[in-house]
């Protein structure tokens, strides 16, 4: 409980910091149309992706402790379902769906972070829904069940851009599970595209957990090893990683019990740990991932806004220097012109002498006219040259000495260009200076405390949130396995 409260209060602190220090700047300059915190203020989310029939919905039902999602051998579910806790529901009731809402509601309610998915259109909206369930498993997180990835279907068939949708969801999620099964170990076309292009660019490597599910369906240990090898090879080819990502090996004891393939020798399972509990613990640890992701979120956006403000501030300061230099130059030239006019007037005999009030007046008028001319012609011309030069070489406004700086500058370079072009440098230097100081403070110090807290958290025991009991049906498959294991004599049968 202490751990949970600690995580929740740190989370609230970070969201408040974003709301106060980053969002006003982000909205003012068009860095973000929606408040930055809108995507992070909701509960931690776990996105469950995978081939069709890889057991996503079965896994979710097992976590929830009730049959909430439809399951089946053929591609069963073509919807994205957000499954979340119903705070108003009674925990003592049987676990069930207590409320269902459609995509339209979900995409438009500002309490949820899904506004950014509106752009995927009506067909997507019709395949998006929310289920509230009174399962204690969901107290600190939400699950997202997704349509299985397929071989044949095209984006046009689905009616929306599937890869874009999972890309956006992966960006929102704190943990992404990618499920495979022995029948199609990494060979489904949509999974290929997702892993090669979408997931890798839209989330961080350490947020993705690979799972080889339904391993009870392997005919033998050597069959499992072959499947595992194929999956490793495919994953390293797709993701371009040289190291083999860790893959959890799991199966649903209940589904295995109901499976018809009883004639196969599943004795090998006896020597393998079903890593279901490990998987469950990782999912239950989503709130901690969320904290880590929040810290990364704040660091990333604070750094980008910092660079944006640094660039426009640098432009504004250079413009001020330009104005002072050319202003002084104009004054000097005007004084010279005024004096020259007096000289000419006196030597031509139009004016009585240098101290003649008429001469002083004429000199002043000449100087003023010269200044006006200077400001409206040469200075304006040089200013437009200055403006064009900086727009052409906008990278000169900021020093890009490291790759990280380069990357985050790239993310806001266009925005800075547009802003400078639009305003021509007519914005308040004082305001931008203040904003830069505030954002820089967040960038340098904002997440220091949170990072320290995260270190402490990794030493805190993760206890009551992760009940250690095996899912329903586990006993049966365990018994079945034991009965088939060499040298084991417990006479229990699966059928
Ligand atoms: N033997 C065995 N069968 C499983 C396991 N997990 C799921 N199944 C079965 O596999 C079939 C597909 O399971 P689902 O949970 O519907 O799979 P899904 O990934 O949600 O499928 P789609 O929603 O269609 O993409 C069902 O008949 C399940 O009973 C498992 O670990 N072992
Ligand atoms: Mg499903």
C-alpha cells in the first residue's frame, strides 16, 4: 500500500508540474494543441498486441479472473477495447462488465487520454470501445485488447490505418506486450510491419515485452526449441537488434486443459517454468513503468521546449543587437547629414551663422528627415536581409554539440522557423526570457527527485499487488504434466 501511495503521489506531482510549467508554453507556441498532461494524467496502460489467436483475450480474462473478452480459434475480435476499473462498482460482486461505452464517447471525453485518436476516423471509432470491470486486477492500471494481427488484410479492408492506431496507442502505453504463438512464430505480415516500423519508432525498447504463448501446443521439447529459435531469429531480423530480446514462455493452463491435443507428449512442460506469473507481475508493475515514462516524458518535452525557446530568444536578442547597432548608425548618419545641411546653408549664405536659430532648426529637420529615411529604407532592407539569413540558417541560433541536442532540436526546428517567420521577431523579449528560465529549470531539475525516487522504488518490495496464486485450471495442467513427466507416477489425466 505504501508503495502504491508513493507512486501515486509522485505521479500527481509530475502531472501538476507539466500542467503548470510546460503546457502553457506548449499551447502558446503551437507545440501541442491539447494540454500536454492530457495523455499522461490517466491511469497506467498496458497494450496487448499479437498475432490473431495468439491468446491475448484469454490472457486478459485470466488476469481479470472472469470471461470478459470473447475468445475463439479464428480471428475473433476486430475491436480495440480499453478495459478499466469501475471506481463506482462493488468489489464484492461477481467480476463482470459493469459499464460499456462506445468509441464516440471515449474519443470525446476529456477525462480519457484518447482524443489524439480522433484523427483515425469513423471506422476506427466504430471499432473502439470501453469496458469497465470490477476486477481488483485493474485497480492501478488499464488493459488494451487489440484486434489480432493478420496476414492478408490491408489497411483499406480495416477502414482505418491499423499501424498508425497501434503506433499512437504504443505511445500512450506504459508497457506493450507482444504475443506470438507456436503456429506463426513472428511470421505474420502485420506483426512484421508493426515491429519493424511502428513499435520501434513510437515507443522505447524497454517498454516492449515479447511473449511466446500457447507453448503447451508444442509437440515436444525439441519442437518448442525449434519454435523459440525461429522466433528469436525473426525478431532479431525484424527489430535489427543484435542481441536476442528476452521472450517469456507461457501458456494458459485452463486453455491447455480444454485443448484437444491430448495425445501429444507434454511432459517437457514439467521441466519448464510457466512464466505466466512473471508476466502478470510485469503487468502489475505498470504504475512504476508509468513513473519512469512520465520522467522520460517530462525530460523529452522540457528539453524540446527549452531548445525552442532558446532559439527564438537567441533570434530576438540578435535582432535587438541589430536594431541597436543600426539605430546608432542611423543617428550618427543623421547628425552628420544635419551638420552638413547647416554647413551648406551657411556657406551658401542662406543661413546667418552656426548659432542662428534658423540654422539649428534647419539642421534638426534635415537630421530627422535623414533618420526617417534611414529607418524606412536602408534599415528596413538590412532587417529583411537579416531575417532571411537567419531563417535560411536557423541552426545558427542554437549550439548543437551533442546527438541528443540535435535530435530534440530537430523535433522543434520547424516550429521555431514558422514562429520566427510569422512574427518577424515582434514578440516580447522579457516574456520569452521568463518562460525560458522556467522551462530550463524543469529541464535541468524537474525529474531529478523522481529519478531518485525510482531508484528507491526498485528497492521497495512489490508485494500485495501481485497475488502469487496460479490461475484457475493451473492445477489440472500441472497434474497432467506431472503425470506425463518421466519418472512421475501421479495418476491424473487431463481429459
Ligand atoms: N492450448 C492453448 N490454447 C490457448 C492458449 N491461449 C489461448 N488459447 C486458445 O486459443 C484460441 C484463441 O485465443 P484468444 O484469446 O481468442 O486469442 P486472441 O489473440 O485474443 O485472438 P484474436 O482476438 O482473434 O486476435 C482460443 O480458442 C483459446 O482457447 C494456450 O495457452 N494454450
Ligand atoms: Mg481477442
